[in-house]
C-alpha cells in the first residue's frame, strides 16, 4: 500500500498524459464511492489503473482484479486520512509544499524537461501545484497514519525462519549474481583565480541589472550554467522546509527582500546571483544565475592525489569505506546512503550488472572484473548527471554467486519480507476494525470486490444494531 500512496501524484500525471496523448475527451466523471466526507471518482480509479499498467511495464505484476485493487486501495487511503485528521497528525502546509516541489522535479526528470512535461500533460507548473495539492496532502496524511499503525510491528528470528520454511524448496526465489557497490565522489575544487573570475562576472551582471543596463531574466538565459535555464529562465519556487535544496542557496534566498539581488552565493554547484521575485511566508519565488568556476588540469591532479590518500587509508584499514565516505565525499546523498548504490525498484543495496545502465554508472561495470570483494579502485574520472567532471573511488563490498534463496546468504532479505507481510496483516486488521466507525457508501458495481464485501459487511452489521 505504501508504494501506491506515495505514487498518487505520478498516477494522476500519467493518467492526464495518457488521455492527452491519445487525443481522448474526458468522459463525464461520476462518484463511485464516499468515505466520510471524501468522495472517490471514476477518474481516480482510471488514474490508478494507468499507474499500475506503467508499473507492469517496469516488471511489477498487475493485480488479478486491477479495478477492485485500485478502489480498495483508495478507500483504505481515505480511511487512513480520516483517522489521521481525527488524531491531528502533524502535516503542515510547508511539508506539503516541499513534497509538491520534489514531485514536480521528479516529473520533470521523467519527461525530460519542464517544457516537455507541460506539453504532454497539459499542465503548467503553477497548475500542477494547485491541481495536486489536496491529493498530495492526503497521501502524506495516509502515509503518516500507516506508519503510526505498522511501525510498532517487529519480527523475531523464529518468525523469519518460519516464513522461509513455509515456502517449498523448488518455489524459493532464484537470485542472479548480485553486487553491493559503493562510491566515494570528489568534485575537484577550482583555483582561487577561477573562483574570483566567476564572482567578478556575477558582480558585473548585478551592477548592470541595478543600473538598468539589462534584465536579470535575459542575463539568466544568456549566461546561467544551470541546465534547467532553457525551460524555466532560472525561476524556482522555494519552500523553507524543503531539504532537497542546497542549504546555502536556500538560506541566502530567504534573507532577501522582494526585488533584492544577492551578492554571489557559493554552493556545491558554483556561484549564484539570486533575485527575490516574490515573498509569501515560507514560500518564495526566486530567479538565479549560476556560473561554475572552470576546473583546470592542476585542480584534477590535486583531487586525484587526495583520492589516492583516501584509498590508502581504506586499504590499510585505518578507516573503513563508510567512514571515508562520511568524511570526504562530495556526493549530496552520501550522508544518507553511505555511498552505496541502490536498486531503484526495491531500495536495496543489492544490484545486478544490468541495473548499472545509468550514464553515470556505466563505466563502473568496466572496472568490476579487476575488483575482489572488499577492494577499492584507483581514482577514476567520470561525469555526473549535470555534466560536471568528477573523480571517484569504487568499492566492491560483496559479490554473490547465482543461488536459490537460503537463510545464510539472504537472511536480511527474508527478514524484510517477513516484516512487510506482518505489517500488511496488521494494517488489514486495523482497516477491518476501523471501517465501521466511518460512513462508507460504495456503488453496486464495486460491491463484489473481496475486501469491500468484508468491509461493507462490517458496516451493515453496525447499521443494523
């Protein structure tokens, strides 16, 4: 259920895109269910089905009765939301704004650009923010309530073993060779001379804008090295609580008055001029110009030497790889993932070779043959997703041979599966117990769905007493 709830924004966006691409007219919508004061529309079911079809193309099996699965999940979400509201779970508008912005960036990446996303879905950025605000708020409330219900659920080693032993040997999953791979990334630092050149260039542009010799937006489109400038002209909506932004950029932006332009601000991406276009509490609209100082061969050599020293610390066991990543890595997510690459579908650190097909990780495949488990590569040049030149050490933590699932090699995986199943059981029981405390009406066409029959039986029993 959690995956379904989190994807509600994507589901609706995919549905809108599918309708737009097929040139269809939206059929007259209708209410198919009501839970408390919340309605469920036929279009909600259709958007969920589009999302499930998309997941099926990515390898996740389609449920046997997809329409029933969709409406049952949505009804469950509404009940979770209503209970979250009863319990006054703390979801603020700032939290909602932050999630909206991160979801919009996800959508931009999915469609390739902001312009392409608008073309396919028919929504501008501003329309997306308002169109999906309520849905995202509900998704966050439902997830918070679900977490409150299942976070207390734990599993014992005996339960893990029982879960494993109940599966016939010939039905146990078979795993291809999998690897756990980490990386320690250094982005070479520019020299003082190149830093000064970038700062002076931005100060020159600021002076021209203030002297009305040119427009900030025009200079952004001409000179900014932010890859998104072609689509957004350097304009972003920021929320004070959104942790996905560079903290130095965010802090500098919120210090500005409306119409004010900052001095050059240094972040992990380079130097920025930031102009405050509009303030509104914890939500602001800014425009920026980014200039990245040039990296010279001497800068690359210095970074290579530093990585060689770090590699030697790890190989001589004066520091383990995770400690080295925490102390030295320039990768933004390193403090959260310890530098370990993750399976995009499961979030696991176990990867197969064919999952290393991202442009930024393809070259890792070439060096794996020369690494044994526990080994660390020499410094290797690469380009990140923004085209910045960097260097990295690659660490091969483990490499498994192809095998059928067993408790020795796969205990963590079996434990995770056991926990998820126990959590699902706890959530299902909670829904059966809680459903009668809410008004629920469902149209006849969906009343034969298995869970709905059970839930409505509970409600009918309460109504008859």
